[in-house]
C-alpha cells in the first residue's frame, strides 16, 4: 500500500489541473488515491478524457478516475474554451490511453474513499 497523505483531486482537467495531477503524482508525501472529474473549463466528457490521458502520460494510469457532475447545481454550465482551447488543455495533444473509469460516480467515490481513508 502506498504511503503518504491520501488525496482525492476533483478536477476539470485543463492546464492548471494537469500540473496539479503531475505534482500530486510525484510527491512522496502524497498518496493520490483517486481523481474525480466535473464540467468546468470544458464539458465533463472531455474533462474526463483529458484526465485519463494526462494521468497515463505522467505514469499514473493506475490511479482510479471517477466521472462526476456534468453541470453546476444552480446554473447552466459555462465553459472557458475561449481561454483554455477547445480541448481545455490549450489544444495540446496527449497520447490516447485505454485506462478505464472507476465503477462509481465522482461524488460516490469521494464518500467511499473518505470512509476508507478517514
């Protein structure tokens, strides 16, 4: 079992979150137990794909990814593609990956993992 502080990152993977994923992965004092995704910079489908590709690219493809909310609770989703590019990563291209998503949705994964790592 990995050592370090258990961490779940909830991301809308764009350039800033790609950096955060990389930093969390290489820090020996962090145990990145899962990543959850949500709509933000772009839609949740592309955010989740970005997350899969970034994690695989940095050698963290084994970290479970759980897709979460496709829109905010209280308003319509407004993306930021005009700032972050159409793919949310400044139009940078990462290699494809065949990593699979976790079985449960983002919020359920957060609750389950918070109980597992109190």
